[in-house]
C-alpha cells in the first residue's frame, strides 16, 4: 500500500526508511489524497485514546477542539477518554461519525503509576471493546494540542514515534533502561531509535500485543521491586527493539516548542501544552522542574 508512495516522494535531508524498510513519515513523503481515497474505500474507523486522570482533565477540551480541526479530518473517529473524573467532562457535541466515549477508570496516587497502568487499560479495552468498534488505535498524551494536519498517513500495522529529544542523538545517549535486573533492559550495543511513550498505535490486534507485552513485563519488574527508569516508555522501547514497528512517525508528530526548531522540521503537527508539572501532578516530582525542561526535556 505504501511502497509506491515511498518511491514517488523523496526527501534527501532526512532518513526516510529504516534498515528493515519501514517508512519514516515526514512532510513531503506521501500523497494524502491517494491515501485518503484508499482509507475511505475501506471505510476505516480510528480510535484515539487519551488519559485524563486527576487534574489532567483540564487539557481535554483544547485537545479535542484542536483534534477536530486537524486529526483524521473526514474520517470516522472515536475519542476514548480514560478518566477518574467523568463528572468533570461535559457533553461534547461532534459531527456525525465522530464521538467522545468516556471510560471511567480508577485513580492512582503516583503519576508514575498512572503512566504505567495505561498499558494495562489499553490492553484490556482493546480485547473487550475496541476490537469491535475501530480498525486502528492511536494512543497519545492528553497534555498536547494538534497544530497541523495528522491524517491516515500515520496508520499502519504498528507504529512508533521518534522522541523529539533524541531524534538526532547517538545510541549511547538514548535513555534506555540499563539495569540488567529490569525486563526493560537494553544492552549498550543494541537499539535502533528512541521512541516516545506518548505516541504509538496500529491495528487493534497489534496494539493489544504491544500493550500486553509491556504490562506483563512491568508486572515482572514490580514483583522484583524494580521500576523502569522511564516507566511505560522504557518497556515500549524494549518491545520495538525486538518487534520492529512497520512505520515510524518523525518528530513532526510529537514536538515541544521549548526546543530549537531544526531546518528540516517543516511542520509541527502535535505539540506539548506548557504547564507546571508539579501543580498538575499535585505533588513534587523528582528531577522535574518546569522552569528547566519542557514535557520531553531530560
């Protein structure tokens, strides 16, 4: 489906294909009209999952408003909102074929626990509900806003997104889990890219496999008293090391405006919303000063 697109659209300033021949999606590397026609013909349905837990509900309205302008425009979309505060979310009226689905879930004391439990919840709902309602799942963070077009060019069997802080970094700078005791451990001489935990997806069966793997590995570590350095992101990177994504999204699809904008970054499609991390998380988080780093800075 995508081979002809890759052959027809090339850029010489960025890496377009991985060593295992998975396309890396950048502006100018695809024809959206051709892709839209193909996906419309298949009557594709897309699910977009976000977690609005505790005070993170404050980001939801802007998230959906900007998604309605830029995300999968013209296609059927279910916004799956996992929240412990369903009463904080009012009725959101959307056009035909697009709707908000509220999924009430427990709250957790630590934000790290919320982050880690996402994999379990997406896994469970993929098997129980999503498989019957949508064809693809896109799993992202809610403290973001869409600022440019994000369409069916991102969809594939299973995709990951290049972390905006490491897209140009050498492997030795990747913040993989380096403790051998952890199931998320990646040896220093292994690793292709560093993927962001806040943007992945694929077909529902493939997302189920990914989240099931990550959740089970987390449980093993928890039994051994270990918590991976970057929580669910660490396990995601381990999964993609040995289960290669069939498509990779460039940093256009996940950006923080706190970074200097490189010349080759033609579009910023999905960007972090500035915030005070400690206030939103309602407790002090170690090594997390909002003055010294943005959402993705380390």
